C-alpha cells in the first residue's frame, strides 16, 4: 500500500479530509484542486490580481503538511486569518503568500511547490486548471429558467439545476495534473460541495475524458446527510448526485461508492445505478463526533485502509 499512487480530486474541507486520511496510507498523494471559488478572501484576491483563487489550494497544502512540529506549526500559520476593521480582514495568510509568489512571477505550480517545501508536504498539490474558473448553472424556477454564474451565486440560488457549465469550457491544465491521473493506481473523488468542488472535474472536457479512460481504481466519496455548511446540493438524494456526474461523463465507471452508514437506507435506485457503473456501495461510520456534517479523519483512514488493502 505504501507505494500506491493516489490522486484526490475536489476542494475545500472535503478534499482536506480525504488528503489528511490518505497521506497516512501512502506518501504518493496528489491533490488536484478545483479553482472556481469567487467568495471571501480567495474571491477578493482573484479579482484584484486576476489569479487563481488560493483558498482551496492552501487548505490542501495544510492537510498534507509534515507530521512534525515544523510542518504542523507552519500549517497553522498558513491557515491564520486576520481580524481587523481594514482591508486585511478575513484574509488567510496562506492565501496572501501564494498570491505574492505568483505576483512575483513564479508559475502556478512553482508557487505551490515553494509553499509545499516550506510545509514539507507529503505528496503534491496541483490546480485542476491554470486559469480561474466560473461555474454557470441554468435553474428551473416557477417563473421560468434562470442562468446564474459564479460559485457563490450558484450555491445560494434556489431552484432545480437543469444544466451546469464550466467557464471557460476547456481550460488549460497543468501537465503535472494530467500525468498524475494517467499514472494513478487509485483516484478518489469528493466529498465536497457537489456543484463547485466535485462536478468541475467532470465538466472539464479533457479531464472528464481522462477519468473515463483511466485504468485506475476509483472511489467516489459522497457527502454526509447532516450538512450545516454551504453545499448547493446537500438536500438531493444520492442518486441525483451520481446522475449529475453521469450526465456529463456518461462513460465514467468506478469501483466504490463510499457513504455514511446513516445513508444505508438510500433508495434502491442508487444501489442499482452504482452497480450499473461497475461499482459497489460501502457504508461505514464516517462522521466526526463533534462536527457530524464533516468526515472524521481517523474513520476515513480506516475506510481507505479497508478499501485499498
């Protein structure tokens, strides 16, 4: 298991949880992180410097920091947020550091590797695209159809998603990310905000095709049912989550659907759909006891050890 090449796709707290667990099983972990965030500190830096939103990339780096005093202390510093009445309010120090490195002329991946060296990360963090992305959705509402653009705007809009797009539709990808997917033994997708962290990997035409063609074993980690954080799709049944993936990547096949055991009574159509995709459902206790809307790191370690082993 120590030599397995694992690629983890997603963003935010969900990807950080997956990375925090997977790094305990293999040192060859590559995070490929969505870059569609347009809110908070990331959104402000994205607008001001026309750069990638750094927040999800920062969280992935912190999740892979060295498990010693040096790594953990620098990860804490990277996650520090300023509190003030001025323009620095709510900016994460790690966001500023990444933006500064890119603004000084380092290429995107070079800047990430520079911060990775500081944290002595286990594995590697890469962006899913080399330019900032937008999510655009068409919603069906009582008044007709409404087109909404932007991660925050899509997350807050109420209506049924009829269509989902990435802008630009086929952005340039880092060669390192393509190579990681090609050479992976395992690919993990999710958990995370379904429309803005998980789906972009299937909306990107080239990446979706690579995921469909990859011979790696694949795990989809579905979100927990008790969501107390922003997630545009949290109230939709598991079957709808998977149908949305297959709508954009109809040939996608995978090996395992990992869900919490509280979701074990999901509609039988979900189990049938997973089986149709060549996979099986694994239901385990995955919730953090204090924050039951988040996956527990130790429980994920146990789950991944069971699946990969």
